[in-house]
C-alpha cells in the first residue's frame, strides 16, 4: 500500500515542494476479469502494466470482441476470488492455485493460474487486436450459460503481445485489457463535490 501511495502521490505531484500535501491511498481495488467485480486488497504489486492481476482476463463474444458491462450488465454480479497470497510481492502460482469465479445461480468455476492454454487470435478490445490465451471449454460454457450467449474467457498473452497506451497521454507505457491505461485513480474530494452538487 505504501509503494502504491508513493507512485500515486508522485503522479499527482504530491510530496514535491514545501507545503505540498501528499496523496493518501484509501483503498486499492484490483479487477482480474475486465468488467467483473473487483477485489479490495491491502497491497498490490506494481508491474509494467499496472497492478498485478488487474484486467489480465476478459470475456469475448463469438467474434472475439470484448464483452463489458456496457452491453452485459450481468457481469457486475460476477465475483472473482484470488488466493490471498497472490498479492504478495514475490509470489508465483503453482498448478494447484486457482482463480475462483462465482455468480448467482451458478456453481463456482475454478480457473488454474499456471496451466498452459491454447492461443487464439483476433481478440480485440477497443482499437487493439491480438492473440490471447483461451481458458478453455469449461470456462466458456460457464460464462455462456450465465450470460445467455456464446462467450469465452481469455487471458492476456504477455509473452507475445504488447498493448501500448495512447502516446498523446502516456507515451511509453503499456497495459493489458483495461480500457486504455494501467491505473484508474478516483479522488474522494472530487467524488464528495460531485455528490453535493448532483444529489
């Protein structure tokens, strides 16, 4: 948490000059599967593409396009659980470690964290298209049943793919399946002002 606070503080310009107040991180949320529920964690290792595990997976339709809550609001009901130790700095998954996925009316789905998967091409999110790991028939059937349409769970292929951020805003950075950037920062001050104005 302290390392995340330091990074975010430097991004916001805190802690630089005299009298400047540093930003304080109140909570960290990681979203392993794009558009599904996030996980509140006490700490999250920082990687070249954002917090570890964040938006590493996403759901795609039969054409390989990303499925998000914009078109599939039921994804807001999908809970994701990672092993608690997965957010330790030097932890590496074993074949026995899983991501557990739950949704109303569905049996829990376990997705292995360190099993080799087949690669599929023409997976796309916004303007980016590339290859991704396919998490297999069981995961596809689970999500297809829950959403009522053909859906597959894919994982970003860091070994062969790079998704760069928009150079007009963040030149030289990269991300996985997030909308555009590795981090999303929400200010409680702005949220409070918004709540007072629009309540």
